[in-house]
C-alpha cells in the first residue's frame, strides 16, 4: 500500500499538482502555446528544481527531485533522427533478437513499422549522446503503452533494453511487468481500474482538444503546463508511466532513459517543443 501511495504521489508531482497549476482535468493542445499572452522567463529546469525540491512520501526529497528533474531533462534532450540512422538502429535491433535482446513477448507482436527512433543529447556538452529505439507491442491483450525500448551508443552498440508489458489483471486493474536487460525488474498489480485501448486512445484525443487557452498561467506553472501539453500525457496515462519507470529510474540510469523515452515516443508528443517551454 505504501508503495502504491508513493507511485501515485510521484506521478502527481510529475504531472500537474505539485507545479501549482489550476485544476485542469485535461491538457491543452501544444499548437496553442504561441497564441497565448505568456510572460517570457529565463528560468531553467535546473534552477527551478534547485529552489523547488520535490517531496514524495516513501522516498527522500533528494531522490524524488532527481527522478522528476531527469524525466523533464530527458524529454527536453530528445530529438528525432534521420531515416538512415533509424534504419541502422532497426537493422541492429532485428539482428540481435534472441541473442543480445531476449524478450518475454512473442516477436510477432512487435510492430516494427511503427517504431520511434530518437537521439538523446548529453548535458553540458559531454560526448555521451545516445540513441533510443522504441518498438510498440501490438496485441489485444496488451495496453497500447506496452513496448520494447533499446538504448544504443552513437556507434550503434546496444547499451540497455527495457521491456514493458502492461495488461489487464484478474482484478480488472492494470498489471505491469518490466524487464531490464532480460531480467524482471518489477511485477505489480495496481489499484487503478484498467482502461481498454480504445478508451485510452479517446482520452488522448480529448487531451489534445480540450482547454485551448492558458492565458491565466504564469511562471513555472506556465512552464509545467507547457511540458504537460507537449508530452501529450493525460493523468490516466501518467498513472501507467510512474509504476513502470520508477524502479528503473532509482536503479539504472540507461534503463531509466529507455523507459521514459519509450513512453515519450509512444505518447506522440512534439518532443522538440519541450525546449521552448523553459524559454517562455
């Protein structure tokens, strides 16, 4: 129960509540950002979290702040790559199945045509950029955020694999199993009622069509709202992300990156727009 409370509290921090945003039940369309009367600010992600540490039950503030900050930074530092680079990643992925990449889901459920490839830019100019490749798992038994995400270095060598299997439990709630580099990381049955894929897709569409004006938002509330907009993630989706990624983000940085970028890729957000949020 304490673990579930921690998960719920963590995701509340990641989304809207702890950023002091008005009580929106949906998130506005990212395309509307430029049409609002925002006051420009120069505060960065780092300076914001330095002055606004995160408090979450069940974890010390330093660790909680680090998790949330890294999620935001990772979203900011992701960009799409060329078709040539993506094809190379796809070739390596396919050639390593059943050897370096050992999965717990049938390969026939991997939707390679819908794979998303990103480059994550390292901070402070360090030469540690890497690629991520997210392949959706498509089957009626799996939630649409089920996926396999692989992290590569810039020489196309595999550095980490995250497999997220999200299904409906016997209790009609979400059941989550995650595997990092082939080993089971978490197996949880949540209290949140299971949402069928067609319903979840509808919610995501509603997220993109509701609350088209944020003229009352200011300061970091504005920035946090912008981040939520760009990522295109509703509260329902967020409740899936937290338990799936929290353990990895406390333990293995590259696997944490794989988990988060997997969700960012599948959420269909305009990732490059996150940078603009902290320039508002």
